[in-house]
C-alpha cells in the first residue's frame, strides 16, 4: 500500500456520488489522496428524469447506459470506482407500497449485502469512509441498506473472525454521514437571492422539506470545496438519464452558492482517532499518522 491518504465513498446508485460529496472528493484527489467510490447497485430501476433522454431505446438499455454515465462521472471527478454487483431495488410507491422486487439489493441478508464491501475495504484500506445516515439521507430502500452495510463493513473489516475469506483485516479510522441538504444552507442561499432581487427556485422544495420528518444531523465537519463546484456539476451532468442540465440542480448560480455556503458538510459518526470538533478536514487526526 502507498502512504497516500485514502477515502472511500459508499453510494447506492450511479449519480449519488455526484450529488453528495462530489466537490469534496475532487478536492482531495487534487491534493493527492486516493479516492474510491463504491456503487452498490447498477441503478437499473431508476426513473429517467431528464426529458431529453426519455426514449424507448434508452429505457431498454438503462443498466448499460447508467454504467457508461458512471464511468464518465468517475473520469471527471478523478476517482476510482467499483460496482458491488447488486440489483437496484427501485422506489416502491403506493399506500401501502408494494413489496420490493425479489432478489434486489434491499432484501438481501445483511452478511450477503455486506461481504463485497468488506472485501473492498480490506483491499483498498481506506482511512475514512463516507456513507448515509440511518434513514439513507432520504428513505429509499437502497439508501437505507447502504447505511447498514457501510456500518457493518466499518466494524467487520477490522475483525479477523468475521468474513474470513474476504481478505486481511483493516481498521478504517473514521466514518462520516453526508449532511447534504442542511436547512441553513438553503436559508443562506435564499437570503442572497432575495438581496439580489432574484427568485428562489428552492422555495417550494424547502416548504416540502419542512413537512418531512428527516433527521437534522449536527454538522461536525465542513470541507471547503467551492473551487470544485463546476467539477461537481460536470459530473452530475454526465448522468444524463438522471439529471436535466436545465433543471433544479443548476437553478442557482455557483457564485451565489460560493458566497452562501462554500462547503460540503458531514457528521462524524465514528472515530478511532482523537480529533477536535468542529473540523474542516475529513482527515483531521489522521494526517500526522499516515
């Protein structure tokens, strides 16, 4: 293994890596760290959210197309990327919602779903892991399962008695949850837009979020990465089936975002090293030992 700092980001679907923590990853790659994105499913059941791509031939080949999109986003961000090989569970809708598809990721036994990630942790040997909170950031079954397998892998990869055929044990030092949509961020953006006499495209979305009982995690770590917002946006646009370049994600100019909120934010869930909160670096407490 090299002596470079290593970061692993665990995500449920292709495109999640570009909408959560992408600018942070691009910054660390630029600073010389090794970054590996693990994508647990192939996104085969994702809806086509870009009208320009909503065509029968795209839908018929959605799995292959999403893999190609992931490769382009990976290239733009400068990260490594691996698929864990599970099938997208989809987002069941209805009251009550229908059962999840047989064999999909979210219905796998925990040890079956976690084994590939344990193997990847032991092979890549990250110092830091990024994942979602207990509700998955939002309650998609694959995001919730992503949380479960990430925590399982963080704990089990260091234990030689667990998953004995999955490589030599490795203790990851820190585990973070994404805090992707803190209310304060959107309030800060809204204030600047109002001050400039501009419409707030997030107003309706903020009202909906107020009505949802999503956890508001304490932000323990703010990573300044506004120099990489354009890189983040290009990676997002690479996921053409999921992202409309004229849509919601790009409605606020980056100069407004830089002024309002120049960081991406995280919650330190586990740490095996001493560190002082708040942090401005995911590798705080680690750099001096690597």
